[in-house]
């Protein structure tokens, strides 16, 4: 209804050190298409409307991250939040619970046990699983994961961070994942904008 829809091809976010993600976009500006050399997706990409106040972050040409955005900090928060859009294809890597579990594992404690869950229908037969954690300590890996638990031996910790994520399941284009992580107040302030983006997906 008058909101531009973004169609993004495969690329991988250049993740800032605090979140491994980030981006820049002017209000109501359609994101430019990637260079012709970028590989075409195996399925038609999902499209969505980007909140005008979010900033698009440059992303690499390959990998599961298809878009990344910066959400400006609010109140007493000292850092911005980030939103990543991820697509792992139509195979097992797109399993919803598997990805949610990996996201929970980036926080201290069992945040998954207390996470709020919601499911609702999206546009054109899409199905949305929404999840939100309570504030906890978010761990940013600074080195490759090692050992049986696949954890980084060097991590940066961010206290009082919150995650809001969504899995958007399509009938024939796999499952697309949207994840916002950042300081508690900033993530809460962007809750409606995040939901609006999810509801615009088609």
C-alpha cells in the first residue's frame, strides 16, 4: 500500500564486530540490484518493505545473508541494533528450530526456554514463526568456533541485549529468517517496525 518492496539476491552481510552485521538506505529508496556477476538464487527471492528509518548495510555477494540493516540506538543505549535477513536454501539448513536454537546459543543462560513465541499467517500463504528473548548477555564470536560445542575461544560480550527473530515459511521458496539483535531498549522500540517488515514479506 505505497511502501516499496525490496528484492535482494544472495549475499553475505559484512558483520560489524559487535553483531557480525550492519547497512545504509535512504527513506523510501529502492535498494539497487547487485552486480550482474552475483549468482542467481535457486528460488525466487522473498520481497519485503524496509522501514524508512533503517539504514542498509553493504553485504558480500555470496552466503546465507541476503540483507542487513542498522537500527539507530534510542534512549540510554550506547549501540545500534542490527537486523539480518538469512536464507539457507530449501534443505535441512533452513530448519526453523535448528536456527532458533543456534540464535539462543549466542546468549548466556537458557533464553530459549523463556522465549516468547507467536505464529501467524503472512501474505500469499506464507507462515510466520516469531520469537523474542528477554534481555541477557549476547556473545559475539571474534575467532572461528572450535571444539564439540563449536564455540569461539575469544568472544566479546554485550550485557542486556535482546533478540527478536522470525522464520517466514513459503510454499515453494524455502524458509527465510529475519533476526534483530541489540540493546534492550532499542530492540523494544523497533518491535513494531520489525513486525511491519515481516508482515510485508511476500
